[in-house]
C-alpha cells in the first residue's frame, strides 16, 4: 500500500478550495445545510476557523472520486488497514539514509 495520493492536486489548487463557497459546493445532500447552520453560529476567530477546517475535511471526503468504493469496502470489512507500528516503521525506513 502506498501513501502517495491517487489524484494529484497541488497545495495551490486543492480539489476543494478552503472557502465557504468551495466547501458548500462540494458537500453532498443535507450536509450543506448542516455546514451553514454551524457556520452561522460560529464566532469569528478560532471557532469559525475550526468549523471551516472540519467541514473542509468532510468536503474533501465527499469529493473523493473513490469515496463510494472505499465506503463499501469499509462497510464490508474488506478495506485494507495498517497498524500505527507499521506506519512508524515505514516512516523510519524512509528517513533512514
């Protein structure tokens, strides 16, 4: 299993822009209304930033081209998994000269 992204997007051009409009356009179904409800209740500053960050993550998941396949595999118990120990070992191998 690779940690490389399947679809290349640059930091300058993410799949979902980190804007209110970008997030709301990417959300599926009733999630958009939930987003706006939380957005309208948030105070400017860290609280608003937290709402935008959380919903941006959800919007990224909603726009993942493999979302439905991954969700079905997770529900069926066939989604490949790894342990934190394996991740730590791989990271160490990548950084060891």
